C-alpha cells in the first residue's frame, strides 16, 4: 500500500479498525510534521497492519463525533 492510500481525511467515516486509541491509516492533517511519522509499529506508514497507534490528541473527540 502506498502513502496516498493510507492518508485518510480527519473527517472521513470510521473504518472497522478505528478506536479511541488507534486509526486505520493516518488521519493527521500533515503527516510530514507528525512526531511519530515513520516510527516502526507506531506509524501507519511503517506498520504492517497500517494502523496508527498514536493518533493526535484531537482524535478521541473526533472518534466519538463520527461514531454517533
């Protein structure tokens, strides 16, 4: 999977793998300035499962907004 496929808009509908603490793909507005970009098994771009294990602090609130 390439980087473009894993860049998911912050307001996009939830994926089945999304939780309060993780997202499928990267939902950062600018992944290039994310402090976790490229970290193995943390960043969606460098994990085999394409899961971001450390989304932004705003993600938890956004998750609940999208869930409802």
